[in-house]
C-alpha cells in the first residue's frame, strides 16, 4: 500500500522528479542535522546542569559541616531553606552519616532515612534525566565524615532552550528546502528543455511526419540522443523502403508462380474449432469450409478452376470441393492444427467453375508469424487427373503381368516337382574293377553321370578312364583297398558330367574276392551323387549368413541413421547459407560494376549474417565429414564381414575378424551388455576362410547377447543393469585360442551334449533355427581342423573356446609353404 501511494504521488515528469528528489534530500539532511544538533545541545545542557548541581551540593556540604558536627537542627534547617532561592531547586537535604534526614526543604520528611546513599563517601550524581538532576556530596569536618548533603535541580529551563533551538532549525530547514527546490527547478528546466525538443520530434513522427528530425547542437546527452534518434529514423526509413520493394517482388513472384497458390484466412475456422458444438458430418464440414476467406490467388490459381480472377473464386470453396471431398478437406485442416502447423497435404476430388472434375493434390502451410491466429495460410493445388489415369492404366498392365508371372511360376513349379521325382528314383553309381585295374561293370546310373556307355567302358583301365577329376588318386586308393582288403571311403570326389558340369560323389571302395578263387580280387566302387547335398549345405550356410545379416540390418541402419540425419541437416544449412551468400555476392558484384552501393552490400551482409556463417559453415562441414567417416567405417566393417568372394582359404587376421564382427553386431549387444576385449598382439596371420570365421564369431556373440537378455528378463533387470561379454584371443601350443564368455543364463547339463546337433535349439519357437552352432562346429572342426568347446553353469554364464591351428601359408610364386608370421597392429 505504501509503495502504491508513493507511486501515485511521484511526479510524472523528469523535472518534477528532480525537484522532488532535491527537496527530499534537503529535508532528510536538515532533519538529520537538527536531530543531531538538538541531541548534542541536550547532552551539553544536561552535563552543565549536573556540574551546577554538584557545585551547589558541595557548597551546602561545606556550609553545614559545623552545624552537623554540633547537631544544630535549627541551623541546618535554615541552610536547607536558603537553597530554595536557587532557580529550579526541587529539594535540599542534610542527613547524618547513616542517612537519617536531619533537615529537608519538605519538613515533613525530616526523620526519614535515605536508602540510596552511595557506598563510598564521595560526591556524585545519583540520577540525571530530562526532568531532574539529583546530586549528593559527603559532609566532612576535617578528615571525619559527619553526614550527607543532597540537592535536586529541575530541567524546565533546559527543555525550553532546546525547544527554541529546534524551532530555529526547522525554519532554517524550510528555507534550505525552498532554495534547493528553486535551484532544482532551474536545473531541471534547462536539462529537460532539450529533451522536450526530442519529444516534439517524436510527436511529429506519431502524427505521420516521417521526415521530421531533431536539430540539437552540442555534445551533451540530449544532443547525442537526438543524433542517435535521427540515425534510427533514417535506418527505419531505409528498411521500410526495402520492405516495400521486397513486398512488391513477393507479389510479382506470387502471381508468376508455376503452381496454383491461394492465400487464405483460417482465423474463423480456428474460432469454430475453439467453440464447443462446432458440429460434424457433411453439414459441419461444409460450414467449416465456408468460413475460409480467400485473400488472394495467383494467376494459375484462378485459371486452374476456370476463373478469370480471384474474385470469382471468393466464397466458392464448398462448391469447388463437393460433397465427396469436404470430409477429407476438413481432415486436412485437422492435421494442420494437430501437426504443429507444419505442411500438410491431401489428394481430393474437386470441380472447376464449369463443372469439370479434377483430382487435386492439395498442400497447406501456415505463413510464419500467423501460427496463433491462422490469419494467413498458403494452399497450393496441383492437377494430377491425367497422372491418375496413367497410373490406373499401369495398374492394369501390372496385374496382367502378375497373372502371366503366376502362370509361368506354376509351370516351373510343376517342372521342378517332376525333376525332383525323377531324381528321387535314381539308383547309386556302380563300377566294378578287377585285380588288374580294369573296369568290368558299369551300370546305367554311371552311364547317365558320365555320358558314356557300358560297352565303351568295359575293359578300360580305371586309371586311364578319366571318369573322375582325380582318377589317379582314386586308383591309388583302389590299390590300397585291394592290398589291405579293407573298405575305403572317399568324400566329395569331383567328376565331370556328360553335359560338362561338375558333380561331387561320395565313393565307397569295397574289396571283392576273385571269381575263380585264384589271383588278386577286385573292388566295387559304389558312388552317390552328393552334389545336391553340397549345394544344400552351401545354401544353408548362405541362408544362415543372410539370416544373420537380416538380424543385423536394423542395428546397422540405426547406427547409420544418426550420422546421415545430421549430415542432411548440415547440407540443408549449407544450402541456405549459400543462398544468403549468393545475395551478398550479387550485392558485391553490383557494387563492383557501379550499379550498387555500399549500403546495399552492408544490408546484404547484415541480412546474411556473414559473421555467423563464417563461424558455422566450417563447423557444419567438419561435422558432415565426421558423419561420412562414421558411415564409411560401418559400411567397411559390414563389407568385410559379408564379402561374397571370400570362399577359399587366404591369409586371415583373426583379431581383425573379431573386430569386424563386433562392429557389425554392435546393435545386438550394446543395450544389454558391456563388451570387454582382450586381443593378443602376437597373433599371426593364418590360412583360413574369413567368411566362415566371421559367421562363427557372429553366431557366438549373438547367442551370448541373447543369453544375457534372457537372464535379465527373468530377473526383471532389463533397462536397469547390463551383463558382460568378454572376448579374448591368444596363441597356445600351435593353436590360436579365442574365448567368448558371457554371464547370461547358462546352459543346462542335459543340453550340452546336443549343442552342436543340427536343428537343436533351446530358444522359443520362432526365435532360433538350431543351425547356428552346428554351422560353427562344421566351420571350425571340419573345414579348419580346429576344435570348439563349451563350458557353462546355469545362472552363471557360458564360455565358448575356439581353437584354430596355425596352418602354413602358401609361399609367393607357388613355391614351398612358409610359416605364418606374427602381425603387428601398429605396423
């Protein structure tokens, strides 16, 4: 309340505030001065009164010493009564040494005892106040204390003197306040006179005189303010002219746009949405469409609806839309409000003013600055009627092609089924060889495979028959089987079919006895065409790879998406920056050829915010380069992991295979497990198939992540804690040992014996195929001559131990093999 009262009493003008401030300052200073002066005078007068009372008391004590010693009560009373003649004497007392009152100006108190006599026999003031000064002094006769003398003096004279001083100080204070206010009024008038001149210019500007300026000379604050105000008015005038030019250019651009554009007012529509009970259905949609006000339309925006100008389109939007399109149009308006005023679009059927049907692609966006009221919205229309007709024709062609493809596919399926049936009834290859190595039997299956007749092959030496790709090696096995009379097995023996294609056979060499019981017996070669099996194994391996890649695709896409997003944002920023800098370059070119001015260049630099661009464009380029490097790193790791050509043995860095797999599978474990990597630096390059090692490491790493996830889900820890996956490598006893350890759910003892069995899985249906560990076993044990073992404890975790032999690498130029050398990562 006090603050509001002060605010109402405070003058509105600077001059009044200055006068009031000076008056208040003088009043406060003079009040402090008067109060301090009065206090000092009161203390001085009180001290003087105390001294007077002490002197009067001492004089009474000296005069009454003999009377007290003689105990002359009459004489003492006479002395006390004589003290009444002293101005403002309130009382006078004579008492003996024990405080018994012997004489008092008030005789009724004679015989009373003084209770407040000092403990020591010395003169002192018992009390001193604005009303009374009470002093006491000892009465001595020689060195003997015979009594007390006490006098009390009033302070009326002192208070009267202080009142006179206070009244004089108040007069002086009033005079000082008046003089200070007059001086403040003179100073304020001089100061504000020039400010009122600036205010006059402001009033002229308000009245519409845009050329008005302040003309104050000098270097004081008012003159500086006037000059800055004039400069501001000049800049505003320049900007106003630039805005007028920009608006004219915008209008020209708007009218000449190659797209049909309307500028509409949706504020009434927004109001209808804000009011309850705005209505629904077709009638409500028509009412909402009727609330749209067409502000203007460009040339094409009128022509596309067969109108000569925008006035013919005003109020006709419900008629142009029709009953079928009204609900869709209202849904587009709903999206415009719901999507935070971002650009929305819809494809709607419409009509032109002549009744023709159109299919329009409509988009709408709020003009910046009108988000709150929807006062201005740009709507663009694109006639896609012809395109829809073409799309329908293409759809008909597509359906016809699909029918043809389905028919052809059915025929191919039938043909494939027939071929499968024929292959299923094929018998095994049977070739008999006698003790001399000559072919004595050649069945129809062999004829079909080799393309040779039995008549042509009977009697031919097997080693010279060229039936198999490595017939000489098979012949040596025949000799061993004949000599040792033991069955020999040869797997995946390549041979050439009659059509020139290569097939693979599993051969069993079975010794037979001589027919006549004499001489050396022969052998029978029983062969099975395992080409299909090998193809199925390769296909199964490829499917497993594709399945793994498919599982990792989402993670890789997520890893790539983040840098791609900010690269795109930076490119958009650089595009906008170039557009701004293009305006600066044009202004500079205009200045160079004399058609522009320096202010135009300055304005272009200011509009482009050149300092900001100089600082931010290099940062945007650096960020984009960093993002490209991230994407390249991920793509390179994925390419190394899934390289299709790495199907034969080559020099392989096991540590690099592990790093590639970790990079590719990062999204599989990053949210549920922390990864610990301990790779030995003395791991040499080995001869291996990199894709098979990559697939093995990937299967084990994904299984470890799934085991940890299962444990966390059972314990309710997903999202709060993480598990741990540890990967290590080292050389041990001519082998490279890789360990992949996890602290997941572990493997039950009854399942460990079947871990590497094809199609065995402990995962739920749909979560695993049962091929991953069986392929790992085939890759490591069968293809690389290594071992793969598992140690596990339920609830604690598992560790898979892979050992791959340090195979020799082929020497350069086809020479003798050479030992692999350790690879240094820092080389």
